[in-house]
């Protein structure tokens, strides 16, 4: 019998706010000392009342709009009751009865073409703390830094049917949320995590099979491996009776390449949801709604089309630039200054991205003065600064955002000189020092000329017109 896999995802995304969802503690604690970003409110101390962070609601609405959701104009917070050591109040403040966004749709590219994945809802909630297990001391420590960090949970319908579709869906969510600047979506930092709900059924059946959930998956590769393993486990159980499938939560062990049962799966009734009396309903009026809608960015595919149609860029260049909203914004600002889209794209792709990669920075971490970049590109394209020296100026711009490219070039002797006398002097010295290269060039070996040219450029520190130097050098060789 042939089987098909049915998958729905619950994607937890940490919002890019400065403070937590219900207090003023910093929301940025990655790498910080344990329990250094906490206060009585986010530690669940009795008598402490929450205050909703408006930016969290802004980002929840914006995420919903990016995913084609209906925005609930009145959204409420609820208590989800369960006891676990990393949840100091013994309940989580989340949304159940009136989440911020519902009934969305995300289009993904699959091997079989485009596919729509339905979004059931997006709800805002607070994160839990983190348990740190010390096997040497046989002790578990609790770090509350992450407690009350704002999250959105994006719940899909069971519309995905394999690991490749899940990968495409997660990458699409990541791209859209990064473009909207509502989240970092960096799985390695834990700012995007995923629960995988999976079942298997006979091909063509409309009846869902027994569902299992794998919690807190934090890399796409691990998710793909877990889906493949769990699908095989379910089919083996159905075909060969190796085990009785039950609805449960499982833990994925990426080292062993297996999933292990944690607990039977809870239902909504087990969590005893009820409205949080300490958090008033949030009413979204027309002015607020319209302001968020007006702030939405172009979708990545819209930017790609505009870059090729309006700016004349190649499909490759447009695709590279649209990998990140930070790259797009830097490119567009630089182009507006220098007036040359192709030059701007070349500098972004070959030089700026190269520096980011060398520094192990994501493209979204790009932080340079884009206007100054445009001025630098114009200096190079106008022949006032050589390309090699332009790269030196760019590297300095990554260190100091206040650098003026023209002033920096002047102060550091990087301006191109048209001093013919100096070029003749350097060319003559190069020719006299390497008679073999002169002989080789005269016998038709073009590489010999390039070798001499390179020596001259090095001696002149790149501060000359390349074409003028080439002319001077050939003239000097012909005289030799």
C-alpha cells in the first residue's frame, strides 16, 4: 500500500522588539549571563501586573498581513495553564480565543510547482525560560532570561506533505518576516523554532492518521531528517504492526537520528485556557490598522521583478540582492546616489557580500552608510579612485560609519593621479628591470604585458588611470 505524509507546523518566532512583551526588561539575552535580564514581573512574582508592549502588537499585525491573514480588530490574551520549572507563574500568557491574525495563506515553490499553505492563526505569546541540564552534577538549572520574550506562533493547516515542502515553507516564512523587519528568524540563535505535527495515511484517503508532535526543532536539516525518520516509523507501524501509534509528543535526537516519546499529547482542555483578567483586550482602530498596512515592504519576488524590469539588472543580480531586505535597502540608496544600477549591484554582490561572508555576518546584519557607498561607487566609476583602493575605502567604511569616501581617499593618498611623468618613470624602471618580459611581449605574449602592468600599478599604489598607464607602458616597451 502507498502512504502519504500529512504535516502541519507550529512555528515560534521571537519578535525583534527591544523589550519583553509585558515588562521593560531587555528582550535580547542571547549569550548573556543567566538570569541577568529579569525582573519581578517576568519572574512571575505575586502582585506584579503585566503591561502590553505595543510594538509586539504592531509586529503581530504586520506578520499577519505579510502572510495574507485576516486581522482581528479586537484581540485578547489568555492564560494557558501548565506547570513546568521554566514557567515561573505556572501558566503562559498567550492567545486562544481571539488571536491577532487568522485564516492566512502562504504560497511556496515545490518540485511540482506552486502550492498554497493555509495559515490557521498567528497568536502572540510570551516565551518560557530555559532549562540547562548539567549531567556532571546531575542537576538542572533554570535561566529566566528568555521568560516573557515576545513570540508569535504561526500555526499552519496540515497542508504539507514532505520534508522538501516543509523546508520551502520555513524559508518563505523566514524571508517574509525578515523583509517586514519583525523578526531575526535565526534558528541557530533560537529565534525561530518549529514543532512538527505529522501523521501518515493511505494515499488518496481524506482521513487523518494518528498524529505525533516533535517539539522545538531548531534547524532545517534536523527537521528534514526527523520528518523522514518519523514517516518511516509510522509506515512501519501500519504495515508491520511493530508498535501501536498513539497521539504523543516526541523528542528528536539529532545525534542518534531517532525520535523518542516524551509524553502523551495534551488537548486544549488539558491547558484550561481562560481570559487573562490582568491584560485588557487590545482594540485595533482604523488609524492603527492603516499605519501598519502602509509600512509593509515589497515582497521579495516583487523586488526581483522591479530590479530586472526597471533597473535592467540580470535575473542573477536581482536574485542575489533580494536575499535580504538590508541588501535591498543599501543597494537602492547607493543607486540613488551614484545613478548606476549595474555598478551598484556589482559592488553589493562582489564586495559588500564578500566582506559580510568573511566576517561570518548574515546579510541582514549589514550596517554601513549606504549613501556613502553610493558616493564611493561614483568615485570609482568616474575614475577618481581605482577599484583596488575603492575596496580599501569600503573596508574602512565597515569600521567607521562616518567616513566620507572622497575625504578619506584624499587624506590617505588614494586619489588617482594623472601625472604622466611619474607613470613614465615607473614604467621605465619596470621595463629595465625585466628584459625577459619585454622580449616575451614583443614576441606576442600578452601575459608579459600584464605582469609588467601589475608591477607598475603596485609601485603606484593603484593611484593612476589604468588606460593611461597601459599606453605609457606599451610606448616604453616599444622604445626598449
